[in-house]
C-alpha cells in the first residue's frame, strides 16, 4: 500500500512534463505541418506564456525558498501549477489534436 500511495502522491512528477511539454510539442508539430495559421499562432502563444511562467518561477524561486511559504512547505504547488497551465491552454481555445 505504501508504494501505491507514493506513486499516487508523486504523480505530478510524470503528469507535469507529459501534459505541459510532450503533448504541446506534438500538437505544435502537427500545427506547423497543417495549412492553417490559426493553430500555429495559438501554440506559439502557449510556448511564449509557458516560457514566461517558467522564467518567472526560476527568478522567484530564491525568494520563495527564503520566505515562509517555501515550495517544500506547500506540497500542492506543482499540482496547482499544472492545473493553472491546463486551464490556460483550455481558455485560449487550443485545438485538440486527433
């Protein structure tokens, strides 16, 4: 039971890169190969916003580690981050690749 619980609690380690990097990478390649420019612009906007958020996280990480609300003390930080990026992707009206 403890190994299963560890897997469940650490699921964000696997789901984060898959949902925030691998799927958008695949969808971006499909969008580039398509004739429509709308999906290209949408995925370009996703990568710009994702890069900006990643950069801000890297810049602010020393402040977060120094403050009382360190990332280790806030165990759901990565889950909230994943949820926010998925919500951002959905609000921007991205096309689902089939």
